[in-house]
C-alpha cells in the first residue's frame, strides 16, 4: 500500500486536499468517486500536487501561461464539467486552484465574462496572448455541438502529445548545447586571458617562436584589440537577419532554406508535417469544419512555405477537390504522409488517419533526433578537444623553444 496526496472538489465546488492509502492511483480515483468527490490531481508523497516547481522569490516568478499550465487547466476543467459542475462553478474552482502570477487573473476574467453571458470561447478570444487560436476554435466548435467536454479531452490529448515531443527534443539537445557553451567559454578564457600572459614572456623572442605559437599569439592579440569590432559586426548581422525574416519574402526564403539544410532539413520537415497533421486532426475531431480547420492550421504551423501550400489546399477544397492532390503539388509533404491522407479521404476517416500520420512522424522525429545527437555529441567533444589541445600545444611549443635559443 502506498500513500497518495490528492486534491479534489465536491459538487458544490469546494476544493479539498488530503492523503489516502491505496495500491494504485486508480484506486484513489475510485475511492474519491465513492466519497462524492471529483479528483483533480493525485501525486505520490514528495511530489507537488501543482505539478510544477514554484518559488516565492520575485526573480524566479514565471509570468504568463506555459503550455504545461494550459494542459493542466484543460484537463481539470474537462474533469469538472464531466462531473456535472456548471461552467461558472468549474471556473470558480480553477481560479483558486491554478498557480502562477498571471493565470489565476486570467481564469477570473474568464469567469466574469461567462457570468456576464459570454460563451467560454468568446471570453477566451479576449486573451489571444494566452489562448491559442486553435484552442479557441476547438472550444467554440465544442460549444456549438454541445460536446465541450469531449473537445476538452481531445485538446488535453493534443497539448500533452505536443508537450511530450517538445520536451524530448529539448532534452536530447541539452547536452550538445552544454558542450558547445563550455567549449566556447574555455576558448575565450584561453585567448583573452591565458595567452596574453604568455605573450608578454615571449615578446622579446617573438621571431624565434614556432609558427603555430606565433599564429596563436597574433590571433589572441587581434581578438583582444579588435574583438569588440567583431561583436558589433555580429550584432548588426543578427539584427539585420531578424529584420529580413520579418519581411514576408525573407521569411518565405528562410523557411524554404530550413527544409533544405544538411542533416536537420529532413528532421524539420518531419516535425512540421507532424505538427500539421496533429493540429488538423485535433480540429476535425473537435468538430471544426475542414475549411475553417485549414485556415486555423495556417496560423499554427511554424513554416511559412507550408502555410502557403495550405492556403492553396484550402482553395482547392473550397472548389470541391480533395487535399491529397494539392498537398502533393507543394513537394513538401513526404509520400507516406500523402498516401495516408489519401486513404483517410477515401474511407471518410480523415481525422483518424491524420492522427496516425502525426504519431508516425512524431516517432520519426524522436528517432532522428536521438540519432543526430548520438553523432553530434562525440563530434563536438572531439572538435573542442582538438581545438583546445592545439592551443595548449602551441604554448608548450613556445615554452620549449626558449631552451633552444642560443645563450
């Protein structure tokens, strides 16, 4: 038997917390239902019921709504509505339940809007920075069809899968980023602080030094004197590039280039295809019409080249044609994805097939990311080791060369 912490609500909306002995989490849920409570969060001892780290220090306070907070909100409001609580009572419970500085205020504003006679989607639409367009459209479709609880369940599944993929990619790239950062800092310390100290010792015998040592000392001196010029040029380049990709034509060119990059281009293509399929499938499952769903997906996909292709697809669908042909004309979507979408259209199970496409390419992205990082990690370590080793060797050669000088 294990001890579980729980947070639940009764049918009047009152939130209660406590601990319970049970064999598994499902047993806790069943016992809470028997007691007349609606389970909201269950955790093992030592875990936070909120599911996220929180500190009272102002420096570490997180503003806004994270994807994980939105996922928890979606799961909990779906649970409360499924248990029979009215929408306003559910929002009142969540206003006292959600954590963070900004989110409770947003939930209270939603509650005020609902009590003033607005629909939940209309109240959410007043906060576009916190609730994505896809989220609002699905909630609106659920309200129109009277299936808001089911739509919220689909939304929670969509957010959970998206968050899982994002965290898998982030965790896979963390170690290579740390290696690059540590190696970069080490090189900066060597060239800006260590080598200048040695160059003072070798100044009088500069011409007698080995070629490699001369090159390293001259590079260090140039970096010390003119490094700020390089930083300014780099800053101008970054700012100029940022302005360039803000231009529609520049963003379109850059997005196309990203899909053709060596090593990562195919990975990014699969990631965008998975995002497109997951989003469109979630919208269709939520009851959003295909034309409206395609319009929403255009604003969700991160690649403007794919968004332009979807605009053309939307036009063809409006004319009564299918999706597969226009998608294939874009030369962006992999043949397997096109084939699966075609089967979904022919069988009338497009939303289910889109979810299969998303699952398949999510798995492909995870495998490709692991393969890439498994190759990248030793390559980075080797390159950093060689570069730092060459710098250290050049200094040792300089020191040893002093003993070869005529007395």
